[in-house]
């Protein structure tokens, strides 16, 4: 065992251990501070401990990869870290830079997960496209100075530890080591390093050794638990290196028949991949000589779990709850993908934004889309946003896709900006109301109003028309889904402003002849939602499940929609109500038309990134699978144990949803390009 006396070996093992312990410590910080997984489950749920074990093996792999270049400098003959001081400086600088980058990646990962509920991946690159707004949001939301100071102190401490390691290993006197001991020890260390890089010993095929992969962390089927097993640096690299293919045409053709039937294509053509269909004026169009106005109101970061009408026990949304009793109330409404820019895209283009890295709005060749909004002939078309419409390049989609649209953003408002997201929602409603009142009374309008206040930093503006902040405790709001009192009050403020919008519309004289379409753009990060069915939290549906109302009591009356409905269905449905003829080649369908597939199915992306988890949801079931169609499972949304796979008990539903889910996802990827005009 004299080989263990090697100064170089001890230094190298010490450096590996330093990097590994740093990663393990940061994993512990993530587990206890950011993951949302109860610490006690480490001892009560075996999958938590097993997933953390997978994560530690990733940490060891990363430590070995980082320190491998140092091994070269250690074991070079003559010119090595023992004999050449200059090479020591090379190793010091390299390791300090590597540790600084590694620590910063974890810091960014903490914020990324706290904000989006997803570990750091290639999709983070989209925020660099709007660097100034992203920087301002970070500055206004997080203690950037203190975080930076803590990061610098950590790097200094790590540098001191490296110097200390040098003194106790490389600087001590050499001891004699027997030649055979060197040979035996070297072979053992090479094998141990290879196994460390592979990350697994069990089920290891020596002829084709498959290394531990990020997908192994998802063995439990619970994305929140799986996040504990990922290493952000390795996962970021894995997602960046994968080719972002546009779509799989072969899979589109394979599923053409089932998708064409789902969409109701009148003249199917599998060779040309035709998905276009025409809808003439319908007998259920609203009566009246003058077509109704239409106003879309996108409710920033509002999921069903925060709304009283969907079961929130704290009554945070009395105005929305009251409107629900006077409206078409959608109990199972879903956005296809989370993210504001992706919701704007789907609501205008009618195609889910299933891009896997940047948003579709940032793709210069995609932003000129066909949209049913242009079939609202004779309408004034307006888009209002309180902040910068250039965020995520959304203004390109709006201006290039909607003919003759009048786009208003922060440069056009008289009201003061309250934070990085521009003017307050209340001021946005007031200024939008003034614009709508000034329109010709004999001409209908299509207005899209995008709110932003229910978003970090959760600003409560001074000019708020008497809104009162709630004094509920942190424990109370966390028990009902909010992560902070500030977040809870932001939801209440949004609801208060919706109440003021209705008052403004009534005073402005356009309330009676306007169809108000209110929908959440996605859910925000939550704490716990015991008032919702377990499926929404355990299967990750709470991110896509959002409130939805079509409010026009004088025109439509009231109705409760129990079936699953998707965001892309809005424009075809509103066009049918308004009596507009249209041609569409997108995913949206008029919900007043029968669903050819039977019980309605809505396609979803449940986990974003390079390797998305996709789904097809109905009123009763969710089918989920990996993006390539592997590992499909069926889940009962009403079950107290929704993670159970019920495919064997429901083989026909499983087969139906499996084919539709894969077909709709791959066809959506193609439609992003096919719908360009």
C-alpha cells in the first residue's frame, strides 16, 4: 500500500474531493432551500434518497472531469507540478476559474429553479436575447450585491483550500514507493476513475457500458423529485450539445391520419401533409347587425390553484369568482407550454410553441404567422402591454402576423413605470380604456391586453385606487399555494384590477357588446396545493392548468365547460361566435363543434427543454411520454395516487391517447414552419 504515500496522488485525490464536496454541499442547499421537497421525505420516501444518490454520482463524475487536466500536469515526466513552479500557477488558476464557474452555475440554477421550477438547461439562453430586461428583473428581485459578495467569498475560500492542499501534499518530503506497488495502485486508480466517470456499477454491461445519464434521475416519474438528481453543470452541457432538429417528418406522416381526423380536415392529403380546413359562418353566431367586440385579457402567472372559483380557500379572487358565475366557465383549461412568450405565441398563431431551446418568437423566420385574428374583417385591431413589447421579440410576432395592428407598449403610455415590467396593470387598463372609448362606435374592435403585475418583484404601486394589502401570515398563504405573502397579494391585486376593468368598460359604453376572454398565461411557482386534486401537483399539471372565462352575459349567458380545452382553441371559438368565416391549418378548434376524437384531448409539454416530457390530457386522464415516444404511461386524474400507471386497466384509452399525444406534438413542431405566411 506504499503507493498511497504518493504526493501527486494525494494532491489529485484531495482536489477531486474538494470539487465533489463543493457540489455535494450545493446539492444540499438546493434540496433544503429550493427544491420544494420536504426534508423529512429523505427518511420516509426511498425514491428521494435514491435520487439524491444518483445526483451525488453525477457530482463525482463532474469532479473527476474537472480535475483530469490536472492529472496530466501531475504525472508528466520531469515537467510537472512537483518540479516546475510555473505549472503550479497554471493548475491554481485553472482550478480557481473552474470552481468559480461551477459555483456561479449553481447560483444561477438556484434562481432559475425558484423562478421556473426547472433545473438550468439550454433554454436559459433565450434570456440573453433580452439581456437588459433580464438584468433589470434580477436586480429588482434578488439581492444581487449580497449574492455576488457571497460568491466571491466562496471562491476566495476555495482558493485558500487549494493552497492549503498543496502545502500538505506537494510540498512535503517524498517517500520511497515500490515499483510493483506503483503498478498495482495505478491500475486500481484508473479502474476507479473509469467507474466514477461511468457513474454506475450495478447492471453494467462490460461489452457496452452505458454511463449514468440524466434520464436516470427521472425514474420516479416525479419531476420535482427528479430535479434532486440532476447536476446543473452537466445537465446544461447535455442540453446545449443536442442538435435542435426542427421536426420529425417521418413521425408526422406516421400519425397523419389520426391528427387529420382530430382536426377535422375536410380534404386530407397525407402526401402533402395538408392540415388546412375551412369553417363557414355558423348558425350559433351571435345575433345582431354589428359584430361584437372581442377583448383578450392575459392574466400574468395566474394558475387555477390561486383562484377561488377553482378551490383556493383564501378567497383571493372575489372579482374573478363573481365573473365565473356570469360567464362561460372553463373548468379544465390548459396552456400547451408554460412561459409568457409561448402563451402569447399560441394564443395568436394557434400553434403550440414546442421549440426546445429559444422561444419561437425569437426565430426570425417564424414570426410571420397566419392568424385567425386577420379573419375578423372590419375590426380595429389593438395590442396593449404595459412594458416593453420587445421582450422575447414578441413585437415581431404581433406586428408581422396581425395585419394593421396598433401596438401600444411602455413608450406610448403617460403613466409612470413602476418596475421592470412597465406601468401598473391598473394604469394599463385605464389607458387602454381611453383608447377604446375613442374608437368609432360603429366599428368593432379586437383588443389584446397583456398584464404583467403578478410577477416578481410583485410591486404594489402607490396609485392603486384603494387596494388594501392582506395581513395574512406566511403560513396561511403557503398552505394555499402561494410561496410568499407578496405573491399572494399580487394575485389579489390582479383580481382587484380585473374588477376595475369591468367598471371602466361599463362606464365606457362598450361592456354590453364585448366578449371578454380572460385566461392565465401559466401558473407561477407554488408551495403546496392541498385544495387541488393530487394529480395537478404530482403530475406537474398545475403549471399548464389556468383559469379561463368567456364573459359576455348580455350575449352568451352562462355555461360550465367540463371538457378539456386548450389555448389554441380560443381564436376558432371566438370566430365562430362572431360569425366569421376562416381557414386554418393550426391546432385550434372551435369548441362548439363536435370533437372527432371523442372526449376532447389537449396536447401539452409537461417538462420543457431539450428532452421534453409531452402529454395529452382529457377531463379524466393524462397520458405522458418522453419526447421520442418512449415510456408512455396513463394516469387517472381523479385518483388519490395519480402516479400509478393505469394503462393496463384502460387499454383503449391508453392506445388512443398514445397515438394522439405523439402525433399532435410532432405535428405542432411542423406547423410552426408550415403556418408561416
